[in-house]
C-alpha cells in the first residue's frame, strides 16, 4: 500500500489543491474527525472551524469521485504512536503530516497489513531464540 502524499496545505489553498489532486490508484481517504467537546468550547469561541470546513470539502469531493472516506478520532494518536514507534513533534505547526502518517499506520496495523513495533520486536526475539 502506497502513501501518496504527506503534504501540508494551507487552508486558503486547500480547495484548489483538492481539485487538482491526482486520484489515480486512490482507494480510500483517512480523515481525522473533529468533535467540539464541552471543555474546549470556550477556547473555540469565534473560530471559523477550518478543520471542519476541510472535512466537509473532503467528504463532498470524495463522494463525487466514489472514494470512501474513513473517519478516525484524534484519540487514536497516542495508541498509533506506540504501535508505529513514531512520535508527534512538539511543534504543533509541524505535527499535521505526522498525525496523518499515524492515522494511516494505525489503520494499516488494525487491518493486519503492517506489523506494529511490538509485533516486530516479538518476531525478532523469536528468531534469535531459534
């Protein structure tokens, strides 16, 4: 399974980028879902919710191309970090591409398409014992 693009696109450029995106070989899209939790609502006051707008654009675009969209909550990221052995950068502005990679890796591990770090370590340990 190829990971096509880990590009980070500015919000103002996103719609144009999406329309120009080459869908050849694209079987599905994994998107981090968004929920506004009560404890975060005040901090989001006045927000134009760019993440939600992007999710809507992706869903609309994908539906028109018959491409399934797989939604995953951000709460999987700590699990995905441990499973993949990949850490999120401390700098939030640099974290979006890694979050995307972690969402992909989480899905792949859950589907049994790639092993987790723990599975790899167990396999190596068994080979050493043999």
